[in-house]
């Protein structure tokens, strides 16, 4: 997910939103204001429906954030490092830097989010039935209770990467002691549910002209792709088993002097291969990474005045790996970050650079060898 915007931290966990979140936020407000609330509570003014829709949409996404925080806090208690939480088109996702330590850990982490949704849904429904407010208040509370309980049921489907799929994988992993086998079975359930949702959504749209059919098909498409990603990630981990970062990294990478201008650095790249990012150095010290997309983001007229250090990501903003780390750990680290590349240090000195391209090259070579 690119084009993420960080909005703050909660309990030390970075909270971001993707630009696609704005699309679904606007669609939810429009749907609630024009269809849901007028049908649920007829006779109110248009301005009242708009206010109800805005409040409901904001609290709904706050509920999703709390759901993901439930996963993240329990994951941290089980020894996992959390990169952050991102709100995007299909809700929210907590990004873990590590793999699950055990079946029990995955079960506890997988059930933490649904437990939060259950408490929120029950609380909203309970408040809606109390004589505490006007129709707009109770109507908003009732919808928030319904949507949280609906998401609870949906998330508990036994389809990886949904929470229910993680619970299923933890049970299969515990029963057979084989994480890879459990992942393949759970991901196959995910693909199956994805195909069912796509098919059901198409039928709903063609037969009844229902916009809900489009959403159902989109969710099925997302689930299908996410389940496939779980399988591909597993294959990558298996292929990288036994390798260290030093075996897959780019050695002696092109570096960017911190006090050069972007224009001067671009001139020195002539004849060199272009990479996705470049380590930034100053007097032998490694300061961070300069993503090439950052250079391209600035107009050429600014290149001669803007220093590399003013455009780079600092060391605490990017993955920093040791050359002796396992390649599997490095894959987890790159997957968890917003920028999918990192610095490779050993005894504090820069020895290389690692990106998804390096890992893909090694995976391709190993795949060709096996054939």
C-alpha cells in the first residue's frame, strides 16, 4: 500500500491512512445519508441525515482502528514487533514485522480484534435501546452496533487472511505441527470464499441491480488476492530458508552524499543502474535512505537547490538490517515497512542494500535451479 499518510501514534504504534480510505469514507457517508438512515428513521431533515452519516462514518473507522489495536497490543504482548496500522479501502490492517511465534500466539492475536468488535457492537446496541436520546442519536448508535457485529461475523469466516482464517490456521498448525501445510489449507479456504463472493456479487448486480453486489464482488476480489499473497509469501519464506542477508543483498551500493544537491547526485548516476533507493552517507556515517521516488517528486527546478539530506528518510524511518540476519527475517522486515527496502549494516558500517528486487532475484534463481 503506497501513498500512506501518518496521522499519529497510539501506545507507540504508528497510525496511517491510505488515500483509498478517503474514497470509502465518502461512499459510506453518501450511502448512509441518502439511503440507510432515511429508510431506518424516516421523516428527519436532510441536514440531520448528513450529520448522522458523518458521525457514524467517523465512529465506524474509529471502531476499525480499535479492532486493529486489539490485534496489535496482543501481538506485542506475545513478543511480536508492530510496524503500524493503516486504514485503507477495505478497512484496516495491522502490519507485523515478525512471524507468529506459536499456534497459541496466532490464536490469541487472531481473536483479539473480533473480541473488540464484539464489545463495541454490544455496547452500541445496548445504548441504542436505552432512553438516553433522540431518534438521530439512537438511530446512529443502532447502525454502529449492527455494523460492528456484522464485521465481527464476516471477520470470523475461516478464510485466510481474515481473523477466522488465522484462527483456523492456528488450529491446524497446533494439530499437525506444520505451519506451511496449515497456511496452504487456510489460504485455499480464503480463495474459495473469494470466488463465492465474486460470483454472488455478480449475480446480485445482474439480477437485482444492487450496488451491494459490486461491493461484495470487490471484497471477494480482495480476499482472493490476499489469500494468494499468503501462499506466495509462504513460498518465499521456504525458498529463503538457510540464507543470510549477506547472501542476497546488493554489495557496495551506490551512495548519496548527504550534502550534495539532488541535481549533483543525479548527474553522478549517469551510467549506473537505477535503484529504488540509495543509502545516504556523510563522513563515513550512514544517515538514511534516499528513495528515487522522492527525487522524482520534486520538480527539476528544485534539484539544484535542495540537498540530499533534506529529501532522505532517516535511519529510524527505514528497515536497518545486519548482514548476519536471516533472509526470512529480512523479508518480514521489508514487508512490514512502508518502504520495501533497507540498509544493511555490520558493526555499524554500511555493507550493502536490500530490496524486494534482490529477494526476487534470488527466489527466481532458486526456482530455476529446482526445475
